[in-house]
C-alpha cells in the first residue's frame, strides 16, 4: 500500500494564479482532510470529507475549494493565489469507527507552496 | 486561550534521558492523538487513546480524562527521537475533526 500520496511536493505560484493539490489514498478510508501548517504554528483544518460526495469547511476554508468524487481522491484547489496562502499543506485520511469517531490518522508527505 | 496546550514548547535532552511531554485540554473529548513530525516535515501517528495508557517500544502515552491531561513519555531517548511532537484531540462536539496543539520541539543530543 502507498498510503496517502500528495502531489506536488513543491510549487511556486504567482499572485492570482490557480492550482490544484492532489491527494489520493489506497486504504479505503472514509475520512479525508486537508490541513495547512504555517511556520511555528499548529495544523489548521481547511476542509474535510466524511465520504464520497460529502465535504465540509474546516477552520480556514477561505480561498480554497475541494471535491470528493471518489473514496480515493480528495483534491484541494487554490483559486486566485495570495501570499497568505504560502504554507505547507498536508492531506490526511482515517478510517471510520463507531458513532462517527475516527481511527488513526495517516498523513501525506506534505506540499510546500510559495506564493510570490 | 488555545483549547489544546502543550508543554514545554521546546525541550533539549541528552541521549539516554527520560523525557515527558505534556498536553492539557479544556474541552470534552472522545479521543486524543499523539503525532510525530520529523525534521523533514513528514507526520506519523504515534498513539490514539481515550483512556488509560498505551506503550509502543520506548514510547508511552497516558491520559487522565478527569484532569483533562495527557503525557507522552520517551524512555532511553536517542538522537533519532528529535522531532516535533503534536497533541491533537477529537472534541465530543466536532465529530471527525481534530484540534491540534502547537507542538513540542524535542532535541536529543548525543
């Protein structure tokens, strides 16, 4: 199993450009998440999904969009990139346990995005 | 005030020392996670616990639900343990979402 795979690992964008961060997992996990991590700060939830066709906003969703057309894939789209979106982005997944709770988290290797 | 507080923020130890990292939270939770972020940036899950104690190799995690406190212990520390250790909680009211502490930077010197 590859686990959680994120691409690209590094990207430089100009202000106003758009791009998509790809995330795929091969563990048949229901739950998937996108986080951003700014230098010296904790992880902040951007968007999450509890299953194919279902997505919801996290703490910092502005400037981003997601879709979940399949169980495996959870791409994150940045529209009109801004310097404030310079960060490291992590995709993660987990399996569903009973009563809406989740199991262990599995993370991708991260994508370092710089907006100039 | 953050709902999840870790202490210390930074910790330097000598190889072989016993290390404790603390996590306190102010909300009702259904589970607590300990994560390790390597110097290269990758994040791995160490423990998920909702009560008592778990052990994996030289790592031990404990949680006291009544006191809203968890500890991560590392016995016989080694330079390869140098990393950021992150505490995260799943609040009773937030379903599948986690709230993260800001991490503890651990450096173990040879």
